[in-house]
């Protein structure tokens, strides 16, 4: 799936003066990091070498520089944050206004645990989230929302928490990560009574046709497994729905083709659902979507294009699926 248009590139050239104005701050931030690491790790190396020479052994050699590196690693985010904040305020916020209408951007915001739960994509309850780069806006007539997010489940002495019954801090034992990556939400203006949940097919690439026989006929919400006619789509996804009629109504040939192309382009596990008038999509990745480069020039079209890769693909999907056109009537079943 190619990038959707040249408009973001024109936006880049409009933002070049702002980007270049931040170049000195980037270099200053990089220098501050170099000084911090040198000041903390260098003496540790010298101390470790001295302790080793006086008979301290390998542990004495390694421990001081490791402690210094740990302190430098802990200090680094506070040194980087001012530059990152200025970059997102001066560049990313205007960029989102080029792509979407009525944009709200929060660099420290995230989609909510309720958003993840409402998608019905996760078998483990999501009771909390951490994330950044929340974008809310309109693409045509479609409301969209997305961010980087880590969704987790809290487990305490009283059991597993939910988004409506969170654990108290005193009772919290562990956090289990349920999802880490990019999470997109868009209006799905194709009313259907039922649900369609599509998970990554982790067996098909390895086992081929045998995978169908090994996959459960029902998922945790008692939705039925539905085989689709598109081999390319089936290679990447496993479909569960209220019944097969709902699945074939929602997953049109065009939709399956576009989603398979999206999966191939991102080269990462993708899950999505259609429920309650919304399309939710989870792209499992550790890539930081809108982080500024620290060790390279800011004013690079290639770097700029990297910020938009996943956002452009999702907006392309919205366009090509015609989600902004309310052209379908509601289907009903007895």
C-alpha cells in the first residue's frame, strides 16, 4: 500500500524553517547526553580498573562502570524531554493539522483502557494504559483517534483488575502487558448487528491448510470461526464473528484486500475489530511513531516521511474503504 499523497511532503517544506530552528537545540541535547555519559561512566571505568589492579577481581572491574551507566540511563530522559517537547509542539502538532481537521494533539496523551476494552480484541482485561502522542480529529466525515499505547492488566491479591474495578496501589502485585504498539479507531459507517473480531493468524504461515483444523471454532466471546474466500487475507488473519453472515457482510472483498495490503506494508502483527459502529485496529510494534531523531539531522524528508508512515496508511485505509460514506443500510436477522 503506497503512501496516500504528496500533501505531507508539501507540509514538510512549509515546516522546514521551524525544523531548522530546532537543529541547534538537538545538537545541544546530544552534547548534554555525551557529557553526562562521559562524566558518569568514565570515572567508573577508571575506578573499576584500579580496583581490579589491586586484586578486586572481575566484579570490581565491571561494577563501577555499570553503576555509572545505570545512572546515565536514568538521567537521559530528563535531558531529552525539553527538546522532544519543543519538537512536538513546533512540528508534530502543525503536521497533524495538515493531515486532519479539528485536530486535538496531546504529546503525553493516549487512547484509554476503555477504548482497548471496547475493541474486544483482547482476551485479558485491560485495566490501565501508558502511552503518548494522542491524536483526535476528522478525516472527511470520519472521526479518528490514535496513539502509541501500552495496555496492561493489573493483578493483585483480590484477583485481576478491570477498567471499572482497578486495583488500589497498596494491593497491586504485578502488571501484565496485554498490548504494546499503535492503536487506531475510526467510525465504521456500515451498520451491522453483530461483531467481527479479526486476530493475526499465527498458524497459517507455518502450517498452511492444516492451520484451519487446529484453530478453535469459537473464541472467548463465543463468536464463531469464519473462513473467508480470500487466500491472501486468510494467510494473515483469523476471523471470528457473531455468525458467518455478519462476517461476509462486513468483510467485503475490497476490505479484505486493503487490510491484507496494510498487513504486508507494516510487516507487523495486525488485529482489528468492527463493533458498535467503530473500526479498531491494533498494530503490534515497538517503534516510536513521532519521536524526533537525536543523532541525525532533523530537516530530512526521509526522516519526516518516517513520522507519517503508519498514519498515512491508516488514513489511506479510511479513504479506500469509503468509511466516510454512509451508503449502507442496516442488515437484520431473525
